[in-house]
C-alpha cells in the first residue's frame, strides 16, 4: 500500500511514473547541500537542501526501524527521487522520527523549510478510529557538528505541528484525486554553523515527497551609481543596512546606502554617487565626455559643448582649454566663454582747472567679451609734452581713486602748476593680468596752470587802487611777470585795460571816483600764461580814504574800519526800526557779516531793510508784537493734521479775517506743557518770518498768543515740502519747470541775503511748494539747526550742522554767511534736478567732509543740463568769495528760462551715480534693485509680469516696460539706464 501512495503522490507532481520505475536505492549516500540560487524579480533565494534533487540515497536517519521508510522513485526524466513514508495507523502509541542530514546554514540567520506531502484521511479507513492521526510534527536542532548520530528527542526545538490542507480518502489513480500539500515554515536567529530537521509521526499515514530548505537574500545591484553587493536578509524581520560603493569613475556625493528587507528585496536607496568631472551618467555607469565636450562640476548633469573660444581634444575632459590669446579669470565659471583683454579706452577729454584736471573717456570699443572693465591711471611728468618724462611721485590725488576705476572719469588734484603731465589711461578687465600682451592705454597730455591770488586790495585814493599778488606756490617755473586786467563793472565788452608788472604789487591809477571796477590778475611764466584769478570788485570812493581788506590778513587798520562799519550798520538798523523799538536792539545777526560786506566793497545804504534777530530784543515778546499780527483764535478753523513740527502738530485750516476773503492756512501750534524758552523759540520763528515779505518766502499771516494753544499761522502750501514732492513726482516735470522752481528759491534767497539774513539750513526739505508749483523758503526756527533738523549732525567743534548741505568753512569754523547759503543752494539745485535724491547718497558725513576737502563735487544728476551742473559747481567753489551771489544766480536762471535751448546740452549722464551699482552696494534681487533706484512703486508691476530674479531684467526695453505698466518716460529711462549699469558692472543679466 505504501508504494502505491508514493506512486500516486509523485504522479500529482505532474509526472506520471511507470510502475517499473519504482525501485529502491542503497541508502549510504550523504545528501549534498545544493546552493542553487533562484531569483524572482528583485529578490533571490538560495537553496540549502532539496530532497528532490538528491542524486543518491538521502541518508536520513529514521527510528524505530518500523517507522519512516525511504522510497526511491524515478521521475519522467528518469531521475531518481528520494521520498519517505510512514503509515502505522492501526497501532497505538506511535513515535516515529525521521531526521535529515546536517544542513549548513550558509551564513543565513533565517531559513525557510518548504515541505510537500500527502496525508491519508482517517475517516476513510475502517477500523483505525482511535489510533489513526492526521498531523505530524516538525523539529530542528542547531549544531556545529555535522556528524551527530543521535540527538535526544527533548533536545529538538519544535517548529510546528503540520496538518494537511488536503487529505485524501480513496485511491483513484484515473481521476488523480490525491492532493499534494505544500507547507512553508521558517526558523529565525540561527547562529550555529548548521542544523538538523526532524519529522515526528505519531500515527498518521504520510508520504513526505519533498523537503526544500532555503534562505532569502537581496541580490547585487547598482543604484544611483553605487554598487550594493549580495546581502543575506536579517535574522528576524529587521532590515539590514548596506553601504554602497561608487561605480568606476564616480565619486561619493552623499554616502550611498540601502536597506535589504526580510523578504530579500531592496528598499529605497539613500545618498548617491556622481560621475567624476569629465564623465556623465548613462545607464547606471559613468561614460567619458567626447572631444569637444566637457563636464566641469559634479553638479552638472551632462557633458556640454565647449564654450566659445575654447576646445577639448581628448575624451573625458573636465574643462575646455582657451584658444590662443583668450583666457579665463580665476573667478570665471568654466561654463563661460574664454575672453581677452580690452582694447584701449577711447576719446579722452581733459578739462584742466589750474592744478587739477578732470579726465573723461569712452569705454574701449572691444571689451574682450567681458563686463568687468576697470581703468588705471599712470602719471608721468614731462619736460616737453609726452617726452623726457619721469614718474610723478606721490602727492597727487585721484578722486575717486587711481587704480581700479569703475567709471570712465577721474578728478586729479594737487598737480604742480605750470607743468606738463602725461596720463596713460589703461583699460583692464578680469583677464588682463593673464595676458602677456602689451598694455592697452591711451595717453593724454596736459599742462597745468595756477591762478594768481590777489592777497591785498588797497584803495589808496578816489582814483587809484593798489593790488598785491601771491604767485603760484608750487610752480616749477619762476613767474616772469604778472598781468592785471581791469574794467568798469558791466563795461568789459566796451573797454578794458591790461597792465603788466614784474613786481608782486601794482598801483592802478587814473580810475574814476565812485565807480566799481573789476580786477583780475594772471601770471606769465616760462611755461606760458596762467589763467586769470577770480574777479575782485572794488569801488573807488568819492573821498580819499585808505582801506585794506584781506580775508587772511586783517590788519589793525581793517579791524578799526570794520568797527566803524559795525557802527554804521548799527545806525542803519536804528534808522530801519525807527518808530518801532530801536532802543531794544543790541547787535546784529553775525558780526562777520559786516566784515564780509566791507570786503566786498559795499555797505548797505541807509533805508534798505535789514533783518533783525529776535534775540537782539531784551523782551522777545516785543519782537513778536513788532513783527507778527495777533489773530483772534475765533477766526481760525482747524481742519486736519498735515505734519509734525518741533513744537507740536502742524494742521491745515482756514482763516477768515474781518473784511478779507477766507484763505487756506497752515497752523503750527505749541504743545501743552512748554517751557518759557520753548515758547520764546517757537514764537521766534514768527518774529523772523514776520519781517519778510516776498513771493518766495513763506508768508506769516499772524500769531495767536493771547489764548492757548499758542499758534503761528502761515499761508498754506498745498504740495508740502519740496523733497517729498519731488520724490512723489519723480521724472514728471520738464527741465524748464524745474528751473522755474529753482529760480523761485534763488529769488527768495536773494531777498533774504539782501536783508542780511543767513538761513543756515537751506535744503529741499525746508522749501514748501504750493499748488502753482511756486517754491517758498521756510523754516526760520531759532533752534532749527541745533535741534529740529534730523539731518543736523554734531561737528568736532560741538555745533550741530546738516553736513551735506553746508559749506566747508561753515562746518570747519562756523562761518555761516550768504555765501555758505549759496553752497547749500547748489545742493538744493542738485536735489531738485535729481528729484529728491539724497546728496552724496549713503556716504557717511565724515566721508562727505573728506571728499569735499579733496575737491570732489557731486556729479550731474541724470538728464542734467550742463549749464545747471556748472552753476552747481560754481556754488561749490571752495573759496566762498568765488561763489556767485544769489542775485547773479537769479539772473543766470532767468536767462536760461528765456533761452531754453541753452538747456539742451546734457551733462554726461553716464556719471549718474546709480545707487544699485555703487561700490559699497550689491543688489541681488529685484526688490533690492528697485529700492536702490527708488522705484519701489513698481515692485508689483514686476511681480505680476513674472519677473522673479534680477537676471531677468536684462530683457527689459521701453515697450516691455510700457506693457508691464511703467509708462512714464523718465521712469523708463531711469530703469533702463540702471539695467545697463548693472550689466556694465558685471551683473549677469539675461538678454
Ligand atoms: P516744520 O515746522 O517746518 O517742521 O513743518 C513740519 C511739516 O509740516 C513740513 O514738513 C510740512 O510738510 C508741513 N508744513 C509746514 N508748514 C506748512 C505750510 N505752510 N503749508 C503746508 N505744509 C506745511
């Protein structure tokens, strides 16, 4: 019966075995371990034992002898197959053991056992109830010993009790009703070299057809260019961490590792290797770049074609070599084209002003393919133009610097007078120093000169004047003679006289009494004629008198005369305030002013109005009563707050005075809790303002002092302060409109200076603008320069001064005069033309002081007519006497307004100091850029139009700007100029 079962069991495996094939084999062969590997998709299993593939006797141990029995059968390929069966179902107390040979575990910690067997249904067998069983047990025993001949039953560890899923009831070969059962169990955490399996039968009818023992492993694989070797799965269900090693020609980018799961599959890879430079990734390997291609960085994806002017001849190139004459700077990306040094600068223009020279030039025609052009200036002192030269040595100053100039302009100062110089302007770029070729430069020859200082003016009589001169201090060439030119004021075109002398003084005779003459002097050296010094204006007296006026050398005589003048002015002032309170007046605003008047050869005639400082009143309230009208508070209607002043809010409202039309007014009020001094200072402004009556000076309507709060009422200026008004309307006015505004301010200032009032804080923020764009000078507060103005900074001498607006002599020794107001006016001009730009941008006050001292002056703002910049420069003359007077400024501006064509020629706009490309300033985003060029109102336009990075603004042009909603021509120009500047300074923009 047992043979028949086996036959049937094997038949169910798919092979019909003929009965003649059933025969037994000797049982002395040792079972060989079969380490065959089978892989399904990405997981593999390694077989340690397979009873089906045993060639000879399995040699398993069975006891007792009447228990398990080995049966050999042949399959259809005539291969012998070893099986075991037992069927002692009629007897009680069965305990039949079958033990396999020793199975090496092959490094695995967990092994799987797959058994195939048939099991007879006890119910189908008559007379076996009570003895027949339908299960058997499976055990294992771990051991390092492969030759154990006996293991005690209780030493085995039970794996499981195995029952059949399918048992069979009858033998029906034809229908093949026998069912083969397959069960798989596993054992974990094996640690000895091998183990034995055992099957315990307790009275069932079983045929054990096949036993296969295997373990699982993750197979060798390459992921993310890292090689992961075959890995046996872990003991229990733990993952095994495996480190990968980079494939050939690759390097570790991020330590590669992967986990091998318990069922022999790899989980997601972590980290990666990348191909070495010169190689690119293809099909999980690194392939070399072809000639003509390169891959420089680990982060580059593929090999790319060599950039312009470079090549690679070999396989696997990490970078391309530059063609002859082309170079790559250290900071250049390997992906950028090779470049060459620039050609020489072009079109040099030099403007010599005595011992300084401004040089400007055009950028080189050939930039060599780069945007980082800079310039170096080399100086030679020559005997003859460009010949017999020697180095210039130190002592010469270059503004902004001598080497590494970014803009094509330099100011060179402190040259020797009457000397030939040759300046070589060299153009360089980032690869110049790599080239051994000749320097690319253009030479400029200049000859310096120096004006003659007239140090003394002596009016000897009503018809003669004596002048003394001081020649050039540093001249190489001795002065041969001096030349004096003089003419009656305003008569130069008709008649002038030139006199020469070898001496350093000259008396000019034959002058008309009581007439104003202009004198100018120049030196003549062997090097040629110098330039004329500044105009000296002198008026001959009607009487003979002696006067000396030297700003540097005030003689006792001059002091005594100045004292006389002060007395005279005192009398004039008394005359002016006669009928008021002459007796209260102590002194005038600034004693230096009188000196200045005298130096200019003029004394105000009695009768002309002169400003009186409120502090000259013993009772300041009297000054208020004298100069300001008391207004009844009931005639004022306050409407809204428009600003904040030093002493309280500033409101707008209406004023209706009896028998007058209602007018709009500004109302400054004195906040509660003020001290007596604060009240005095607050009303002091009204006392000053009340003395003025001019269309370009803010008009005082009156004061409220009799009830609280104390108020100052002025005319209302609809457009507020000039600086914020200009910023708000950037680029929206014609140049004539701007000049019109400036003319108004100059006219107001002329009026103030005529009244001997020195403003000290003239700045666009202190000018108010009404609805007709009329500008009026305001802010006459007594303490304003000290406390009120946020721009004011402490100087080394202790005072607080708005440095950027203030003339150097006022900063250095508090010499505030109308001439220092003229300096401030020049700054206001610059503010107006630049639409409220901050003078000297973000430079520190200290740097401003230093730069001014070294001769630096603000460059023309964008679109500034050359004549206006020239006027600014005139206002910024170091020597205050050389600055124009406000009267002259008004005349000049009037002339410009009458002939607008004179404003057509613009100063070089490339010198617009675009803040986004200043040395100290690096913009990296669109927002930063718009902030720097003060165009933040367009941030949203850029965002909405999809401009995300600064690089993308390279695409902009006028029509694109219109499309994104920036339509003002001035704004378009400012933005596009800045784009060009960004490109020129090397910011990489897409174009
Ligand atoms: P201030 O007392 O000059 O510091 O004035 C503070 C602010 O009030 C100024 O910056 C102006 O914006 C505003 N303000 C002062 N006076 C006037 C005025 N007359 N008309 C219009 N706004 C004024």
